[in-house]
C-alpha cells in the first residue's frame, strides 16, 4: 500500500554542500536528504463520515520521521511516532495528543528555502486547538465546498518538533490516492503524499 | 442545482446611433434613431441624446433571431457574458450577476439564488425592447445597480385589436408556444400574454449519472390593463405569474457506493403593479405613483429513488413590497428636475433561516437633467437609501455628453454603486450535517455562537475556559456594510459617414468592502464557525468598442469587442511581496508565482466580441441573420493549491458560437422562421454545462388584427 522513495534534495542542496574544500568532510556530513512518502493512508475505512472525512471512531495513522515508517496504533502512548493523520486532521506527539516533546507550526515559504527551524512559535496540541490548525484555509489545506475537494495550500510548510525533540520540515502535496493531477469527486481521499527533511542531530538546521 | 433550460443565444446588435446621423437607410436604423429610453434617467429620453450609454435591443431584433428567453437576448450583446452559477445570469463589465439589477418595466425582478437571477425565467415574446445601462446606476435605482441595469420594457396596448399565436419546436424536444392579445379602445387598453416553454433537456456527460439540464416545463402569464381616467391621467395595472417544474435523478455517496436520489423542484414568481400617472396641462409637471408587490417561491424535494424515503427538503419564500412616487418638473427650457421617494419591505422565510425575516428601507432621489448649451447635456443626481439592518447609502452620479462636431460626440460619467447584503449574508443559519461546519448570517451569529457555547460545542480558551471566539471579527461582522464601487466611464461616438458608426469607451469599477466568509470560532468537532464580513477590494476595467456599417440598403454588418481586466487587489499585494506559491500538479514541486502570471478573477474573459450580419427586406417579407459570438478563454478553477488563476491549465478554452436564422412573412400575417444556434455544434462537456451543441428550430406565427 505505501511506497516510499528517497532522492537528494534538488541540485540546490547538493550545490551548497559541495562548497567544502575537504572531500572527506563532505562524505562525513552529507547534505540532508528529502524523503517522499506516497499514499500514506489516513483513516481509510469502509465507514464513510462524508465530506472527505472519516468517522470519529477511526484511528489515527502514526508516522515516524526517523524511521520513515508507519507506527502501530498500539504504540500511540509512546514516543515512537512523531505525527498522526486522520482525515484532514494532523496531530503531533505532544500536548494532549501524546507523551512526547512534539510541537509544530505552519510557515509560508518554499520547502527548499527553509533552512532552519525557528526558535519560537511552536505550538502543541491542546483542547483549544491543534498545533496544526484544522479547518479550510486555517492550516495546510483548502476545502472547496462545491466540489468537496481538499487541496494542500501551495507554499505552506509544516515545521515539526518530533516526539524526541528533533526537528523536521514537511510539505504535504496531495490528499488523494496516487496524487492525481486533478482530483475529482471520485478520487479516493485520505491518502497523504508528502515530502520531509528530518534533522537527526538535534540541531535546527534543515538544509 | 441543475441548470434549467437552454443556452441558445441570438439577437441583433443594438448600436446606439447619434442624433446627427443622416438619412436612415433602412427601417431597422430608423427605429433606432427615434428610440426613446427610460432607464438612464428615469424619464423618457431619446437614446441619441442621453449622456449615459444605453444599448437597446428592440422587438424586431429579438424576433429576427428567434430568441425565446432573456438569456438568448443578452448573450449576444457586446460586453455581456452569460455565466452559470446557480442559474444563468449576466456578467456586465466583468462583474458577477449579483451586481446587475434586472427590472421589468422599472420594477425589480426578485428571486436570486446565490446572487444569480435565472434569466430564462423571463420569456421575451411580449417584450417591446430591452434597455441595458452599463456602469453604476445606484444614483437612480439603488441597490444591486452596481455594474448596471437591464430593464425589460413590455408591450403596451396598441390601437386596434390584434392577436398572435406562435409555435416553435426544436432540438431536444424543445417546444415554445405563446399567444398574445392586444386591444386599445377609447379609454381601456389591454394586453395579455401566455407562454408555455418545455424541453426534454440534455446530457453532456452520461458518465456523471445525471442530466446537464433535466426535463422541465414552465408557464408564463403576463397582462397589462390601461385606463384613461382623464385627459392627462392614466392608470396602468400589470401582473405576472410564472411557474416551472423540473425533475431529475442524480447519484449521491451512500456507504461505500452510491444511491440514486430523485430531485423535484417547483419555482414560482408573481407580481402586481398598479401605476398612476398625471401630467399638468402645461406639460411642465409629470407625477407617477407606483405600487409593486412581488413574490418568489421555490420548493425542492429530494427522495431516494429506490424506496421514496426522504433525502432532503428545502423551501424559500421571498416577498417584496414597494410604494414609490416620482415627480418630473421641466424648469424653463434647460432643466428637467426629477425627484422621488419610496419604501421597501422585503420578507424571507426559508429552510435555512430561523424565522420569517423582514428588512425595511426607504429612499429618496433627486436628479437634474441640464442642457446649458446646445449639444451639451449634463445629468447629475444622487440617491439616499436608509435601511434598518446596515448603514445608509448615499449614491451620487454625474454624467455629461457633448456633441463636439456633427460626426463626433464625447461622453463621460462618474458615480457610486452599491449592493446591499442579501438575506443569506444577514440571516443564514446553516450547519452542514455531513462535514459539520456552520455558517451564520451577521444578524444571527452572536446568538448562534452563544447557543453553541452553551451547548459546549465551541473549543474553549485553555487560559480562561471561555469559548475561543475571534471578537474582532465578530465586531466586524456585526457592522456589515453594503458592497460598493466607484466607477468611471469615458467614451467617444463617431459617425464619419452616414453608413459607418463607431463607439468606444473606457470603464473602471473599483469595488470596496466585498463580502466574504470568515471563520471566527472553532467547534469541538474540529470544524469552523463561519460568518460574513467586508474584506476584499477588486477592480474591473476595460475598453468596449462597437462598429456598424451599412453595406447595402437592408444589409448591415456590425461588430463589438470588449477588453477586460479584473483583479483582486489583495492578491496583487501578496504577489508583490512574493507570498503566493503554486505546486505543479504533476511534479508536485512548489514554486513562487510571478505577478505577471496572475490571470485575475475567475470566469472573466480578457477578450470577447461578436460579428453580426443582418439582412432585411420588408418588400419581400424576408429577414436573415448570421451572428458569431466569441468568448475568449477564462479561468475556471484553481488546480495548483493557491486559490488564484495563474496557469494555462486553469483556463477554459475560448470558443465562438455561430447562430443563423431566416424568416419569411406572407401577407403580413403568416411568418415561417428557421434557425440554427451554435451551428458548428461546439461543446465543452467538462467545463461548460450550458452549451448543448447544435440546436435546430422552426417556428410558425399567425397574426390577426383589425383596426
């Protein structure tokens, strides 16, 4: 069901990293790579809550950036996962959603341009709202009430503090199975495709 | 939901000819020269002299192209586009249908859905002429006349007694049957018109499981009674009734599959309009008292096709009541003063409104029509509308026309237009049962938020425990203002020879306080509560040009063109700061959008135009016409995640429709007409549901009269 692929983050990133004179050092500290995740199913069940949303009984789909892998529902109360998806709602492993140190903020800009995670502005999930605000036009997507299509807003990058306090940047590119160029009413929703860069060394550097 | 009826456009150009054009060369042209219009100044004025450009489409043109509904007539006029959004409305100077006021004999047609007044509700069989005024006319006509006014002038009783019977049949089993009678005696005059219009509809995309236009049938009855109470006192009473039924089935999502839902709708409108006029013996004073009562009702019933179980039910009832008085006073030879006042009471009751809602407004207007010098005419006026739900509106307008040379006239005008918030924006109480969001009108939102908060359905602020409501937005919603515009128009009218006429004008409308929805609180189900507020600014500007040339007696060639730019100023500002992005739908790579890529507001063609050839031979009883109507490409929907128009894939292809018609009349009594609309059969099933392809039709008409 899920396929993942990895590629070097554009020629741009490679270009910057190759500024070093020392070839050995280049080998030791390679540029961060962007990982693309396709068709991560988020609350796809036979029960249809309508409007592109799952029913409230549907479980979140958990994902770990460090392992580039889905995490079992049974591990929901651990720091094994960083983000969870259900319909258009995205939670982070922190606040009232999980036991981790997670947090998030949504920033405008180009995914490739964002070099560091900001010092401030990270929010955590709370009763008053998710760190990644839900609702059309509020967070990462627009919902068209006429066509019932959910479109990730171009130029919205989610900066995530993971369950273990590391940083990542995420750009969601499609909400539909196999990322059709023009989703229609018959496209199957709740399949996330996104790209992310994860910084394992604990620094805020994301490039 | 579904579009009712057809889109078969056709008509003849109604080029405004100047006063000083020489000998008319055919009857069509003669008719235009003597044309009297009322919409520009609310008084009868010769079309060639009014400072405000008016397009007139007369009965002859309407008949010559076999038009049956109002959208047929408007769709062929330069600068107008028929656009579909909950019905087919008219886009004027790049502004949506909700900004054009539609009048019948000076009284507004009511019953708009999402701002669009379905033009096909108006049969044209009893129309004497259609007057089109572009540019804001709120100074005379009040709300909605922001882009302009379309005034449908119905037939008045003519001397003698006559009757007509007309049958027309065409593609898609479309039948139009109408009958009219007219009589005028010493004191009493009467016209009556009845029409039945029906079609089997058509399906452009069978795979969608639903018809593009489902079968429908409608009936119109209209009548006017006139009575001469005295030498200079007249009473006119007119009434109208319209009803339409339509039914279809369409699929809805149910569990993992779909279920078929049957949809049945019925809409009706009616009006009653007595008008009393009196002129003084010296002809200096003319008084008009009018009363207008109108209603519009819809019923929509949805049931599961399988077992007849109810799926949804909606209704909408609107009433409009307006008494009005007007006084025209000729002051010396240079001034005509016009003043008037009125009161409006509107009511609505509907599925999505809590109770019967009433809005009251009153208004007064003044105007001076001044001719300081021969050849120079200045019209200046203003209107004030007071309202019980939003701030009062003052709408001034001034316009002037100067005949510089016998072959050259210049015109200019500046004015303000406005559009009042509609019922939906004030009173809506809607919660989507499927997705769970709520939308409340600005008069409702405070009470509804309080109710949701009391029910614990709003997300609380963790610090205070109180519901998290954006109070700044709530205050803005509570002080909702009408949308308004400031507009300019400047133009030339050229008549280099008696065969050639040219007009060109520049227009600009700057719109403020456009009303949009905004979320202002979060529900515990993760969805938002929305209301309306004034936020955006936009402009439309462009150039419109028309030319007419008399090739031979009876043969006239004309053309029209509009260049249009329409942009959202907030988007322009964001583009300037580099804050707009787009994601290629195929590669999924995101990039910054350059300002030059912004194509403006959706659904507007930068280029549009028409070419028309019209032939008429009264001696032989022949008419014929060929009309080509071009609509350039226009934005359809966002495909790359930025909600603006910026890539080629987001446009609908431009197209040209060719319409032909010919008629032959025998003994001035029998007329046979045949025609083809959209002769090349252009369709675009994916994007244009209102273009059914080639439509053939034939009609016969019988006229009986005695003097």
